[in-house]
């Protein structure tokens, strides 16, 4: 078991209630400190936002470097694994998805 590290991008469409930025950061930290998979981490963050504020839509993207890729096997030092998860409104409205990806600089992903 080796750690991974990276950045988490969160976007959501509020439905009357909002999260403060510091709460989003604490939410990510809370789930990231556990023994974790990148895909599960993305899913847990999106579920927590949906369950807490009943958002109309949520997009979570994690860009991570995995030490298992860098130190073992293929030894790809510059590889980055992206995992993007969207819920509710974002899958049905491509414009919202494209806006989210454009804001984080991942056009065409």
C-alpha cells in the first residue's frame, strides 16, 4: 500500500443551501486521511455534498500522482490519474459539465 497525492476540484449547483469553502476543504481532508482509493474518495465527497445540502448537481475531479506508479512496476514518474464523477444535473446538461471542466482547465476530458 502506497499513498497518492494531488488536487481535488469540486463544483456544485446549489439548491437553496451552500457549503463554505473551508467546509469543502475539511470534507476532502476527512475522507482523504483514510486508507483510500481515488475512485472511492471521489464518490464519498460527492455523496457527502449531495446528502448534506441536497445540491441540484455535483462534480468532483481528483488529479493524483500515485507512488505505486512512480516507484514500482512501470515507474512512470510524471503520470497523473484523473477521476471525474458527476451527479444529478451535471450528466443531463452537457453545458454544465463543460463549464465545470473548463473552469478547472480540463477541456475535452
